[in-house]
C-alpha cells in the first residue's frame, strides 16, 4: 500500500468520524490555506461549500448574515482580493472554534 493511499484512507476516516462542527472548522482552514497559496478556484469552492451548508430555517439571522459574508467573499475572491477573504475567514474560523471549545470539553 502506497503512502499516498494510506494518507487518503486516513483523511477519509477522519472526515467520516468528525462532527459537523469540526468539519466546518476544517473547511475554514482549507479556505484560509487556499487564500495564502493564492488558489482562487479552491477559495471559491470552499465558499460555495460553506453557503451550501447553511441552514436558514434553524440558523435564522445568523445564517442570513453568514450568507451575506460568504457572498461578499465570493465576489472578493473572483476579483482576486484574497487578503480580504483570508481576514474574514480567519475571524469566522476563530469565532467558530471559540464556540466549539465549551461543547467539546463537556
């Protein structure tokens, strides 16, 4: 078995066993990393995934506000303003993780 195949299997298992909250944090990390690499296509894909994951019924105003932020970030990514996108995603990721920590400690 090759190292690449083992890594892929490990990653798939980690994703399959992760909570939805941790998956969102991972998606933020992927988006931030893509911003640093200048990978606009990956940044846009991450933002589309974040938008698709919003639950407007349960999330109410928070989901609507996140949608607006993600749409703004999509526009910025298309225009090549990845620094702005990175700043927003970093803030959202940090807030998301801060909200997760108390639940995971319990």
